[in-house]
C-alpha cells in the first residue's frame, strides 16, 4: 500500500498540516498509521468531513437522528 505524509495530504486536501494531524490522532482517517513520530496516510484515503462546517453539522445531525 502506498502512503503519503502529513505535508502531502495537507497539499492534496488544502488544509493545514495541524488539521491533518488532528484527523489522524482522532482516528478519522481509516488506515492512517503512526510510525515513531510520523503519520502515514494511505494515498487513496478520503478527506474527512470537517464537523465545524455547515455540511459537517448536517451530517452529524443526520447520523444522530438515525440512532
């Protein structure tokens, strides 16, 4: 499996490196692994939805109503 670094994911998804780090630490990117101090993210991983945006809040509310 091919992996990309935080910097590569940051450029691909147009968000800060710190935000990618939060996604990885929170388990929001499936397949991301931490090797020593470096996060490796699968190249085919999808960008997680930002729950701070309107789209993220709508998705969270839809998920809550299903449960």
